[in-house]
C-alpha cells in the first residue's frame, strides 16, 4: 500500500514523483476530480477510497494519490493510521504550505496551519497564534473567516490568497476579502498576517470600557476563570456580560469561543469596543434579554458564566444546566443575598448539586495605602457530572 502526493497544480498525475511506476500497481485510487483514464484507476470519494483500501490492501498492490502532500492535512494520514506499518509506504510531495511559502519567502517557523475545508469551527488554539496563519479552505471559508475576525480592525490583518496555485493562471498576493473577483469553487488557500501582538500580561480593570464600573473586578475575574477550568476551543456563555471582561480574558488566556449575552445597548457598544481593542476572534454578541436566546443556541456549551441577567436568568438555571455538556461547569456570581437565595432556590428545586464560596476583598491603594473594600461576593459552582 503506497500513499503519494500529487503536488500542487491541476488534478492530474503529471507531478507524481519519478520513482513511482504507475504500471506496477494493481489499482490506483484517486479523487473524482483527477483527469485522465486508465484501466487500473479508480476515481472515488474519500469514503469510497477508504473502504476499498481497507478491504484490499493485503491482497492488492494499491497506489493512493492524494492532493498536495500526504502528511499535510491529508486523507492519506487518516487511512494510514488503520494500516499496519509493514504494508505501508508514504512518498511526500509539495504541499500547499510548501508552495506558497516558497513563493513569498516566509520561514516555516513563522507559520501555523489550520483547516477550514469542510469545517465550520476554527481551531482557536492555533488561529493567529503566530505571525502568519495558513488556512486550507473551501468556498465558504472566506465568509467564515470574515465572521471570526469581524471585531478586528482592518489594519490589524493582511490577507494573502494563493489562488489556483500551480495552474497557468495562478495568483498569489494580497487581496480584499470583502471585494474580490475570485471564483471560490476553484482551489485556494488563505494566508493571514497578524499585524499586532497579543500581550502576555493579564488585563487590568482599566483596560476595559465600562458603564459606571459594571465590570467583574480583576481579582474576582481571575477567581471566576479559575473555577471555570477553561481550556482551548471550549465554548463559553458569558451571561450578563457587562463590559465583556470575563469572556475577553477567557479568550486571551485560554483561547475559548465566547458568547456575550447583554441587554443594555450602551454596554453592548462597550463590549464591541473592548473586543476590538483586545483583538478577540470568533466572538458572538447576543443583544437582548439573555433568556430569550437560550433555546435558539443549537449546540451544547462547555462552560456557563452568570455574572448578571436578573431573575429571568436565575429562574432558568436548571435549563442552563441541561444545556451544559457532560463535565460542563457553570459559575454564578452573586453580590446580593437576594441573588444568592434565588439562585440556590432554583438549584435546590431541581435537585442540582452545587458549592458556594463567599469572598471578601480589601485592597490598599495610593500613597497613603487607603483601604478600599469591595462588595462581598458569593460564587456558586455547578459541575455536570
């Protein structure tokens, strides 16, 4: 069983490495888009190719041709994992990453690569982490990328397209993703250049625009994020988002996808400005009464943070609990006994286990070290086991 890459260019066999003797194989498997006919060539979908190969690799000498290079976001590596190494041989070729970097003159060490081909979810752990991000694409990918970067200022990203690479009419260069003439049904990749840096330090309260100090203060924000036990590519509902500080810090530190629920129009505008200021990607703002959006959210969520939202939200804590994924966590912040009582009552009535922690903070500020006490905070933590 041999897996080989076709290199970059038109879908044909002209760039197969010279050491490959096509006539020596019982079967040649390739994608339906490949040109050329032969008695021993089977043009199959990925599922068809996988099925044929796994059924016949022990009895037939099979050549599986994949686009680009087998080790770069290729179906070949997926199939290779299911074939014993004694039956397997992999031969490399030029990948789309190799091709575009060689054309532009960029070091591999500056580039992270992700795929949106046939996918809708961004890998936030890799997206814009390095100076350049290479994205493998389909015809829907530019729209998806524009949505993910809608809060970033245009000057903060340079868009480069590698269009029909290896063809006679290839184009590699900068372009405007919102105003272009490319037919996205043809093969292309996107290279994003990040024109800013993500600071390594935690954000201070002064880093956020707020309405009358409507913000989860730094120490409490740090504690809330710790209790949420976040990791990259999780989803987070930030309910009663205020300034958006918790969801923004969650993205900055852990690379989660944050949904901001906020009904106050002025605070919504502040959230938008804070998202732009801190270059937050793949974030969603839901303006209005938070509880009115819950049932329209199609997917289960990894984490829920309730920092506000009023009685309507507290009465639906049981519903929010049901919307958590297994091992999901919900953290509820309460600064009044009324909120604490309402939240715990809802949880008790629905037999949902929870823990409560009370926190009282006093900081000493300015040259005189004047005491500045903060309101006592109750943190309710729910784990969906």
